[in-house]
C-alpha cells in the first residue's frame, strides 16, 4: 500500500510537471478554434479560458479572427492581444475579465470588446497584481462597474489608454484600494452614459488623468473623497449631473480642463482644489465657481 501511495504521488507530480512544460510563451485563439487543441497558430483554442492554462507566465495570447472568447480569470503575468480583430468577451453574469495575479505580476489587455448586457457584474476587475494595462478596449453594459481597480498588492497601478467605457448601469471606472494605495493613469479615455458616476476615487486612490472625457453620467463626472488625490489636465467634463465632486479630505490639481454644461459644475464641500488658473467653466446650471487655491499660493 505504501508503494502504491508513493507511486500515485509521483504520477501526480510528473503530470503537473508535464503540463507546465507544455505551456507555450505564445498561444492563439480563433472564433472557429477548439479548446482541445494545443492553442498553436495552426490549431488555435476557442476561448481565453482554454488558452490561459496552456500559456506560460509572462506569455501572450493572440486573437486570430473575430469571435466571442468568453470570460476569463488571469492568475499570473500575461498579455491578451486582439489588435486589429473584433475580439468579444460577452457575459450575462459574473465578470468579463478578473485579474487575480501575483504581487509582482503585470497584465496587459489590448483590443477587447467587453459587453455585459445589463446583467454582467464587472467588465474588468483588478483584484490582485502589481500592474494592469488596458489599451484600445471597449467596455459597455455592466451592472456594477466597467472597470474596478482594487488590487490588494501594495502600490498597484493601472494604466488605461484609448479606451471607451460607456453605458454602465452603475459606475464607469472605480478605484477602491482595499488596504493600501492604488493609482490609475487615464490617457485618451472616454467614460459616458454611466447611470451613476464616471470616475469614482475612494480613499487611498491617486488618479492621473489627461486628454479624457467624462460626459452624460447621471451622477458625477468625477467623484473623489477621503484621501483621494487627482491630477487633472486637459480633460472635458460635460453634461453630467455634477461635473466634479471633491469632498472632505480629497484634493485635486487642475489645468486646462473644460467643465461645461453640467447641472452642477462643482461640489467641493471640504475638498481642496488647486489650479493653474487656465480652466474653463461655462454653461453649468448652478453658475457657481469652486473655491480654488492658485498653484504657487497658499
């Protein structure tokens, strides 16, 4: 019996080692693939979930042609690249993509179209890992959040660029550090038609935002409170319920932004607004101006 137990244990170890050694640094998915395939260029898989178990840490999954590649949880450093291809992640329940990576892992998502149909929970949930990069993606129709950044890794960072986040049934992008600081950088990002808030910054958040748009969100275009810090440069905040809210403890530095056509332009009850003095605030329903400290003054 002892020999049998040892033999079984060794078999399990050998099978696990064989699976790891079979993982490739580059795998492929196709709308006409099969998850029983090795995910090679000539024998691609059908789903991201099928490909990820065959992709080595730090490897890359490439999309060959259009399709719905399904929800996936990413447990380690990885790139999913669908540049130039209509690559859908269509979900009616749960998350589209969950990033649950290790404390030094970096994950890259490119060219994806995530759709929640009003019942999917989160488009992208960044729950652990050092860095998440989202490029050239579209995220729409999720019940809770388009993107939620809440990595339990200290000083985790997300970089989002050339991405559209629209028509969420709650908030567009939320940064919610569970215990430590998380930062997000937004560059050429559009967040519109959220039923609540476009960009929501909880305590411990730092956001660097430039050349982006927050419009037609029913609640706030941008909302920050607690120890949240916002660097806001060359953005458009228009046609929201409230353009920019900075509540007690939050602070922002503003430069070259347009805050126009909102029902309420600013809500800065207890927040600190520092400005270079070159922002435009026109056509807001309340016509009120925030209390601003000009940079270089105290």
